[in-house]
C-alpha cells in the first residue's frame, strides 16, 4: 500500500508534521496538498517548500493507536476529553469497533492529536510520534 491523499487530508487542519527517520531528523508542518493522482502527491510546507511525497523519505509523524488500548494510559489521560470519547477511542484501539463506528467527536479528537487512525505506522507509511 502507498500513502494516499485520503490518509493526509483529514489531518490538514491540525498541523500534521512530517519527519525523516535517518540520523539527521528533519521535521516540517504540512500546509497544503496538491495531487495529480491518488499516489502522485506534492505537499507544501509552512515554509512554502514543495516536496513530491513519492520522491522523498519524509513520513507523517503520528501517535500509534496502540497507545490508547489501555483506558488508564498516560496517552489517554493526556487527551483531556470526556469519558465517552475515551471509551469510544479505547474500543477502536483494541479492535472492538471499526473506524466508521467512532463518534464524530472522537474521530476529530484523533485527528487533532495526530493519532494513527488509518494504521499507517504498521504499514511503514508513517513514523511513530513519541
């Protein structure tokens, strides 16, 4: 599977960061997306630089969904949300419900906090944000 526009667009309003996993760790904030096909994507940074996503070694930086599998985890507590959203996110993280079953508010909470709702880290398409 390749990184596609559908994986990036939901995070666009929430300053998604990209980085590289090499020794020199570069990071930039996504500010826009231009696409020609589903996988031929150019991304614009907040510094107005343009990168072709297929040519560079930058990947989105996301929190692993597995960090939210424990309702009492530090990751879950750091979200500062109500109990119903915590339970809904926990059920999604443990695989009890699917992405389409998330409350709208929980989905937005995940995007806002850069949680990997699409499983990109497991597929090697994103880097874990620690």
